[in-house]
C-alpha cells in the first residue's frame, strides 16, 4: 500500500500536537490509508517538542524533527519534505485550520493520477479588517507578478513524490512554497476548503510578521519591485524632458521666473524616489548576499524516527 506523508510545521503549538496527531491518525486508519505524520518543531519556546516526542512514542507512524532555532515556516516545510518517505506528501497547518477531511479528497485525486493537488480557500475564516486588506493587496501584487492567481492560495496541498523531488532540487535559500507549486508544473487540480477556527492557542502572525513575510516572498519570487524602480526612472525622465522644454520656452520668450519653491519640491520628490529605489535595490542585493553564502535553510538538532509505517 502506498503511503501518504503529512508534513506539519509547528511553532508554539503545545496545545494542539496531541489533538492534531490523534485526529489525523484516526482519519487515516478509518480510511485504511497508510500514513506518516512529520511534525517539524520550528524553534518553539513552549513545550511543543516535548509533546511531539510523546506523540511519537505513542504512535510509531509519527516522526518528529526539531530545529536548532526558529528558521521560519518555509524552512520547516522543506525540512518536512526532505524527511518524508511517502509516495505522496501533504503539507498542512498544525492548528487544524486546514480541515483534515480534505486530505482524503486530495489522496483520492492523487490516486487518479494528479501530481499536485492545491488546496484553495473557499472561505478565509474570520479575519481582522486590516489583516484582510493587507492579505488581499499582497496576493494581488504576487498574482500580477507571477501571472498565477494567488488570491485563494494556501500552503495546504498534496504533492506526488516526483514533484517533491523537484522541490528539493531547487538551490535557492529564500523560497515561497505557496507559489512554487504552480511554478514546478505537473498535472494539477484544485480542492476548495473552508478555513476552520483555531481550537486552541493563538495565531503566530502579527501585522509586522505578515508584512515581513509579504516583502520577503515578493522579492524571493518576483523581480517586479526592480521593474517598478525602472518604471519610476522612465516616468521621471519623461517629466524632466517636459520640464526642460517648458523652461527653455520660458527662457527664450523672456518670461522665466525664479522658482525656488518648484526647485525645492522637485529636489524632495527626486530625492525620495532615489532613496526608495536604492532601498529596493539594496534589499535585492541583501537577498543575493544571503544566497551566495550558501547557508542551509535550516539546522536540525534532533529527530525522532518512525519505527514502521502502516
């Protein structure tokens, strides 16, 4: 029987580990699906790792991976993919906001020959208005940059082993897993799901972390910000030509007027655009610097191996 591995990144999820492990295990056993749960502790500050080890002792189909520190969700996802042994690998949130029942639908579609099954949000759940606005803006930008509709995209997906192997071949350190599944191609289909309410604990995403996540992923997956800098340069070049023509016309017609205010405004505008442009270029240079150092995406300090798979 072919095995489905399920990767579950976890950060400060001590209250959810036992419930998540039990819920998914019962579901898989009821459907007679061979499974492996891969919990990845992303440098949690609570008892998450202890709970994972306890769950691993109770169920030999559970594998635990512990990072030396917090490396972020993308690193946790890739660590899970690298250590998963199943013929297909699903990725879902540890807090059960991704409904486990959808895993069965994904698995059946995989049996039909689909190699990438994307979970798309039919309903995003309850969100703060400001968070919803920023999320919508981010996905609009990334959708325009990639040509792929990311408005309902999520990290909830199932990948065939062939797709997983291609993911793991990617050399870059800064990755955007949510969009890369569209980039790698393969035979793809989509499954809608409703984001569930969190049963315990609290969201780890603050406005600051979401903003940082958005900027990091836009620059990791797209060169659009650099193109914006070029666009601004072209606009100001055209503006400079118009202003030069106007100035020459006024000068030769004898109507030139000293324009101190205009000069100051132009200097402020041009200075602001230059500083913004340098900031964008500097951010991309920092990304290049991070890549050329070739540091690993994550460091594993401890791992609990599964003894056997159903």
